[in-house]
C-alpha cells in the first residue's frame, strides 16, 4: 500500500548569500502627523487608500512570512499609530506571540499617539518599542519635525514607560542641528532607563535643501562621546544593524547605526514590505516584488510563496550609501516613510 505523502514544510527564506530572513519590517501607512526634514518634504503627496493593503491583507502577509520562518515583525511607517484600527492588527500578531508562532511584535513610532495608545499596545502583546526623538528642545523639535509636538511626544514616552514597555530612543544625528545635544540626550535616556541609538542620515527620497549640510558621521560623534562617557563595546544585538556600547559600566546602552561610515549589511536578516505590498529586500536598493498581486490572485498561497522565492533571489549584498567628495551617493528615490524605517 502506498504511504500517504506528507506535505513538505515550506522552506525558510534564505537569500543567495546564505542569509536567513527572520525579520520583517512592515510599513502600515506612508502617512504621518510630523514632517521631519530629513525624512519628508512638507508637501508630501500620500497614497490614496485604494492603493494601500487592508489590515486583513497585512495580517495574511505577515502569516505567509511566518510560515516561511520570520520570527520577528516590526510595524513602522510613516507613523504606524495613525493608521486607523492598527491595534486590531497588533492584537492579532500579539496572539501569534502568545501562541509561540512569532517571537516578537514591535513598533517604531514618533510617540505622538502614545499618550492614549501605550497601554493598548502593552495589552495587545507589545513589549518593546522604538521611539524617535532628535532633541529635548521644543523649538528645535518644531524646526526638525515642522510640528510643535515635543510635549506630546514626551508625554507619550512617559506613557510607554508607565505601561511597562521597554523603550529605545532613536536619534538621527545632524550636524549643526542636534550635534551639541547628543551627550545630554544620552544622559537623559540612560537616566530614564532607555537605550539610545544614533542613526546617520541616509539619502532616501528628495527633501528640501538636501542632506549633505547636516550629515554628521557617527565616527566623529563617538570620538566626542568617548571624552565624556566610558563606552565599552557590547556583544548585545537586537537583530538590527546597530553596534552597541555600554555606558559607564551600567546597563544603559548606546547603539550606533552607521550606514555611511561602516556598512553593516553582511549579517542582514531582514526584508521590508510597503503598505502597498511591495517587498524591498534592501532599504538602499530598488529591486522589489509585488506581493499585492500575489495576495489578490486566485491561488494566493502558492503565488505568495513563489513571489517570496523570487524576492530571495533578488536580495542584494547591501546598499551603496556613501559620502564621496562631500556628496551623498547611493541615493534611492523612495522616502524612508514609504519603505518603512
Ligand atoms: N514615524 C516613525 C518614527 O519616526 O519613528 C516610524 C517611521 S520613521 C521613517 C523610522 C525611522 O527612520 C525614524 O527613527 C527616523 O528618524 C528615521 N529616518 C527617517 N528618514 C531617515 C533618513 N533619511 N535617514 C536616516 N534615518 C531616517
Ligand atoms: Fe514621520 Fe517618522 Fe518620517 Fe518623522 S521620521 S516624518 S515621524 S515617518
């Protein structure tokens, strides 16, 4: 008698360089209530709703990734918390964490919606959150984000802490903008029990005035910080591109994300999906595959799996961001808010 054929388990997502893809960043909206100068133009044109995946489709996509070995999902944007009913998707993903089919659901947020959403996030299963904050000075905050919301963001950070969320602060380091404030931001964050990660500006999409004038290499920032803090290299990794240092022998950590001064692509374990369902295998390259078409096709499971295989074949070795003769090179035309930070 013929033995029944056991269906083959779908194979883990692995690219042509042998890197396993276990981390998905999903941009749930390209919209935002701030207009950070390095990220967007003031008059950004946002996508119409008809071009954006529904939350139900986003859940299906996440589950297709989980079936192929993705263990961590970060929701981002735009501002993920301005997407209507986003808590529904977060709850669904939180249930996967509870069931052990996912290790973690997390978010990157600008913090403005946290005063009223932090507790809901915790209740939905979120335990860690990255909050972007470039300054503690209200006027400077207004200048950087083109909106007067520092107080609201600080309230949001406090609400996140009170709800029991582990907070990491993300700060884009900018010459002549917040470079004089980085040491005090670090001091503030460690006093609050938050890790702080500094990010070099990347050439993603057009913004007014260009980015070269405010580009600040983190090598220079680290040299300055070394004069004030005892920074010890740490083996701590969060699956992201940051290299970490412990601060003055404490538990507090400083992370450095250095796409321009120190390429970190070798260990890349992630892919990004836009709110229109395009999968980008690299923040800094244009290759992509349309998962929306697969998701909306008749035989969607097979179509999605095939599309993911195609995507794996296209994952490049890394980005080409660099400074050359005072110019940022390797630019891509998509804004970070579109691909998802
Ligand atoms: N709105 C959320 C926020 O601000 O945290 C999530 C999306 S935002 C695009 C994600 C991260 O990307 C933020 O920390 C932001 O500072 C960073 N970012 C945006 N544009 C960037 C750029 N051109 N270079 C480097 N970082 C950038
Ligand atoms: Fe919005 Fe985040 Fe971009 Fe700022 S960095 S404009 S908060 S998406």
